[in-house]
């Protein structure tokens, strides 16, 4: 038996965690609040991660996959995830009742460089499931409001029913220490009280000091090009424009090679990349 100081925890060994709450955010995306069962690790794990990092979540004999942490380390105690039902693991996760167990490894990935964002204006643009990692950063920034300049949050969805965290954003819109603008492509309900149209239309509300702004976009890849064009029009430098990129992953920690693009491991060097990275690393996007 090795002396305790030489023992390293096995990073492949997951922590058992309990689903304490779950509810539907949209017709195919479900919100999960999960608590690590080992009381000694709860606080450490849920307060020592960066917005933009992800956990590998598994169910034995079913599978394992990466999911962005949507909660913020500034509110420790629980991990929160929003999960879209797409395949084997996520279908099984949707079948689990509250109080069931899942297994978690992580946190993994580089996360957003929060320390480089301090003192800057923040501009967030979310679409679809991209709201999951962005919510973590937004709540973190709001919980540490004094550290940042102006904050703008722009969020687009296909319809009101497809907008993740709709009610939460309705409440956040009432705050007067940041600007939250919501839009939908179309409104079959006929009662949507806010704007309609693509998310780039919301840029007309944005007033930031471009050179001193950190901009983040998360959403379907198709929207990145148009959103980045708007960031550049505002004069935001390439290395202050951040985006999350997804690749198939297995180990989550730079060992298996599954997620390699060029000379980068998406699981370790990402999933957050700058526009500078995207322009200089072939095949990243
Ligand atoms: C860093 C990171 C963060 C993620 N965060 C979230 C999150 O917060 N919420 C969420 O719902 N999902 C997230 N995902 C995606 C999630 O990991 C996959 O959807 C996962 O494969 C689902 O497992 P499954 O067994 O249910 O589906 P599978 O059976 O693995 O796959 C179902 C379908 O999705 C396709 N697919 C799976 N993964 C990818 C991928 N990375 N790129 C393109 N196509 C893919 C498969 O080809 C297949 O058609 C994230 C992925 C990464 C890499
Ligand atoms: S997932 Fe194994 S190296 Fe990235």
C-alpha cells in the first residue's frame, strides 16, 4: 500500500450522485439537479470548477457522455445539467426518477477564462442548447457583478417553447444591472411578449467598449458565423471572442485521442476556444 501522499485518485473512477430534482425545459431537453453522494466531496467538487467545464455522466451498462455544467461554482452544493434526449444514454437518463443514481467524473475541459474577463464588458449570445454552458457563466458573472463592466445577454430560440430557462430569463430581465434580450424565430402561441427574428437582430441593443469586451457565443454551429461577424463589427479582438465546440469524447482528459483536432485535444484544450484558435487550427470548426 502506497503512503497516502503518493496516492492519486483514479480519474476514471466516477462519483455516485443522486438526482434530487428534474423537470422538462422543452419537449426534448430536461433539467437535472444532481448531488454528489459522498458528503466529504460535495462542497469541494461543486465549488471548484469553471463555467464552461463539463462532466462525464454515466449509467453502468448503458454508457457515458460529456454534459456541460449549467450551474455556477458560486452557488455550490449541486451540479445542474440540461440534457437533450438523442440516444442510448440520454434516453435512459430521461427514464430515471428523482432519487435515482448517476455517476459523474470530472470536471473536465478548460472552461471560460473568467480571470481574463474581469474588468471587461461581457457580451453573451446563446442559441438552443448553447444556453447550458452560458447560463453557468452568466450566473457566475451576476453573482460577482462588481467584477465586470456592462453585461449583455442575447438569447434566441426557434419558438417560445424551445427556449431553455424561459421563466428564469423572464425574471432576470427585470434586473437593472444588466441587459437581457430574448427573441424567437416564430411564435405559434401568439403571446410571446418580446422580439421576433434571428438572434443577430438583438445586437442593435448592444453598447459595449469593443476593445475591452469579452464576447461568448454558444449554440448551433450555423449561427457562429453571423454572430462572430457582429462581434467583429463591434471591434472585439479575436482573442476576446470565445466559443464552445463539441466533439465526440471518451476519456475526457486527453488520453484516448478520440477528440483530437489538429494538435489540440478538444477535451483538455477546449471545449472553449477563441476566434483566434478557430482561424489558426485547421478543422476546429
Ligand atoms: C463538451 C461537451 C458538452 C456537452 N454538453 C451537453 C449538454 O449540456 N447537454 C446535452 O444534451 N448534450 C451535451 N453534449 C452532447 C452529448 O454528450 C451527446 O449528445 C451524447 O452523445 C449523448 O449520448 P447518447 O448515448 O444519448 O447518444 P448517442 O447514442 O451517443 O448519440 C446519439 C446521436 O447524436 C450524435 N452525436 C453524439 N455526440 C455528438 C457530438 N459530440 N457531435 C455530433 N453528433 C453527436 C450521434 O452521432 C447520434 O446520431 C455535450 C458534448 C460535449 C462534447
Ligand atoms: S476524449 Fe479522450 S483525448 Fe479527448
